[in-house]
């Protein structure tokens, strides 16, 4: 095996973590020309960590530039670096090193969330609100809505699982500092997940029980066990071994025979037992 002991290991730079390209350089910006990001969800706390940061700034200055964008007038909007600017102001600095970047509103939201979301001291409500801001921004851009590797964005009704998760997280954490937060929203969210999982499990059990039936009869059994409307997609999910052609043919024959009725149109098309 080749000896790798002499190979260099490339570490991620501060600029790369901030998303700063090589062509960008820091400049000194007056602190009084910088204002907070609109609807910024992250609180800046005057705690022990902030006291340490202030002492560090007093002795060494601000070592890592903050990230700004122009507000279109004579000022700047903070994207990343609210804590550093707060510490610099308390330490008596009049300017702060900053990278100024042209960003659209949605790109600014995404950059702001990505730069702050890994902070250890964040509350669940702050993370929930921030992820929701990023999700909305990505959706407006027409991109995928996968925000973290732990959430896959499957749909729950009209909203994605991510949307309902982050909304429940935010709502259940409001009033956290005052010990007045309530957990009903999060409990309802998890009950909804459990109910959906149980419903899918029940459907799978029925599918296994009916394996001895012919494919058209299995489709009829799925329809019989469904309360209300069922879609072709739901039937195919419950009977993954039955082809789409067979499902469509069987549904057409059941409609013609008067066994079921077709309701809706397009993607919302469903079938109900008569």
C-alpha cells in the first residue's frame, strides 16, 4: 500500500466556511452604517461567551470579517456576524472588517441561515424559524427543499414534512426564555406522524393478507378498506408489485361496472366506493 504520510491535508478555510470567494476582500466599514438582517431569528445574548468575545476583540480586534450586503442606500445589512459586531460596538470599535457581497433577498436569507445555524447556543425556536425562512427562500427560487440530511421532505397533506416540522418547532418554543412555551404544536405534529405511519402499516398488512387474491381483486380490496377517496398513487404504494398498467385497467373496469366512481381531475383524481 502506498505510504500517505507525506501527503498534505487540505483544511477548510474561514473564507470557504463563510462562502467567500477568493476575489473578495475585506474592507473596514463603519459600524453605525450596519443594521441587522430583517426578521433575523437569532438572538444576541450578553452572556459569558459574549463577555469572552468582547475581551478578545479588545485585545485582538475582529479577526474574521463579517458578511454584509448593501441596503441600496448608504448603509449595509448584516448577513453573518451579528455577535462580532455587537462585541465590537461594546469594545469601542468604530469600524469592523467586512466582506460586502451582492445578494438577492432569497440568497441573503440562505446565506444568513447557513452561517448561523450551527451555533451551539441556539434555541429550538430560533432553529425552527431559521429553517422555515430558508425553506421559503429555496421554494421561491424553485429549487429542492432538502435542508438537512435528517429530513427528507416527504409530503404530509399540502405542506411538506419539513414545513410542518419547523413550524411546530417554532410554535412550541415561543416564550422559552420566560418559561411560558407550550408543547401542543409539537405533540400534534408527532401524533400526526404516528397516525400516518400506523395507517401505512395497516395498509401493508391488508396487502399481505390479500396476496392470494388476483391482482384486480387485491385492488378492489384496497379500495374497500379505504374510507373516502383513494388515488391511483395510493393504490400503487400499497400494492408495489402490481404494475401501473394493471392498476389503471382495473380502475377503468371498476368505474364502467359501477363498482366505484371517479372524482376530481388531473393530479387530484381519486376513486370512491359506490
